C-alpha cells in the first residue's frame, strides 16, 4: 500500500488499546485527518491487533528497548519505544504527528503537518530539572548541569510534530546514547527528547496540549470548560463519570467502530484568531498567577504603585487645577465641588 504524505502515530501496549482506538476516532471524526494512521505497539497479542488491521491502520510492532521501569515514577519501558519514530524508515513520510493515547482531539491538526523542524507545546509551570532525579546519581546530575541549563522551560513529548528531514542516520542512536548517559536520573522519553532538541525546538500554541487539571491549577480557569484543539487527560478523567470529559471520550470510543479510511470526514477547524485568543487567555492568566506568588514583593509593590499612579493621574491633574480655581474663582470652585 502506498504511503500518504503525513503520518499520525500513537503508542500503546495491550492495556492501552481502548485509548488508542478513542484517539484515532477523535482524530478521524474531528480532525478529518487524511494522512496515514499508525499504532506503535509493544507486546500486543496478534489477535488484539485485528481491529487495527481491519480499519487499515498501520501497525508497527516494537521490540522493547529497555527491560526495567524508568525513574522515580516507575514509567513502563514502553515509553522509550517512541524513539523508533526517529529511525530512517520513517523518512518515507514528510511530516509526523505523535500523540499520547490519553488524548481527545477536537479539531483539525493540519497546521501540525506544516511544521519545519521539531515542535511541541511547552509545559506550563515546569522546568527541565524536574524531569531528572538529582538524588538518584549525583555524578550524573552534575554532568547534566555542566552541559545544559536546567531552568529552561521544557516541552511535552505527548504532543510532538516534526518534519522528517530532521531524522539523520544516527538520530535514534543519539537518543539511546543520551538515555544511557543519564540512565539513573531521567524519567522516560520526555527528558531525553528535550536534551536532543535542546534550544532547537519550536513552541506550538498551548491549545494543542490542554491539560485541564494543570492549567486550572495555574490559571484558576474552570477545568471542565477549557477550550482546546487537543485535550490531554489524566487516567481518572477518562474512566470516571464525574468528569466532564468522560462522556466525550466514551462517545468517541463507540464511534471508532465506524471509522472508514476510504472516506475523510470534514474537519472541524479553528481560525488563527481563535487559536491565538485562547492560547493568550491561558498565558495571561498564568502570568498573573506567577505575579501573585512572586518571591520579589518589592518589585510587585513598585509595579502596583506605578499602575495606580497612572490610574489616578487624571485626579492628580484635577487636584492642581482645583487649587488654581479656589484661589482665583472661588464661586466656581464652590459650585464644582458641590457637584
């Protein structure tokens, strides 16, 4: 079968297959994706894959790259299989979009297929050092600090888009070498990809990775009413009926049975203005949150004083005019003061 121009991929093992089906369904019905679909799978019985074969979704069976859980949070070794996307065989597509399986897509992803280089949304409230466990290996951490600024804002590998011209013959080897160099202190694929594309990645608008609980925490916005093209959810938000996203997720999963890749549904599209507006609202609210908890009260007080000075400037001017009126036109001054 001839490959299409673009490829959308998710990663799953046996227990995440329902999430993968829901993701593909939301991409099909809401994004109107007209490229190839691929399941990157590890340790999935053949009989569990027939649904994907029947829907003409590509399946790449992966050999697990690591044999232990990773980091303090004990991430399964499956997460490293994302690195396969950076092997030369994926150069047959022009652009690749990777999405975690715990995502609902609500609108077109067309702009992600036009990315030149590597792009991802940044993680609200995080710094690169949070991806590493210093206490696990002090020597490795010191080496990391010597090579990278760990206070930069990282991206989230759960949503990435890239043009395949960035894939060199040794890119996969570079990723594995970085992983083993910092094996004892890293927490999965996020830190390693951030190191490979350190200061070289492009920032996508935050509406391409809305994490309701996190954004609500840092902005005060209602998590259930957040607007986004990509909703990146926690496990409980996908499995507990009390969350607003559960019904949407369940409906998408049911509609997965009607996927027909011979037909492409009309995409739900966001205008550039809508993307900019909603991303701007979140960034502004986040800035105000940081201002509120600032550890530099003197700066905050000076800024507040400056804003108040501007606000009350007309009254100050009026006060000086009032002094002149009182002196030279006392009757008029008395009348204005009464009013």
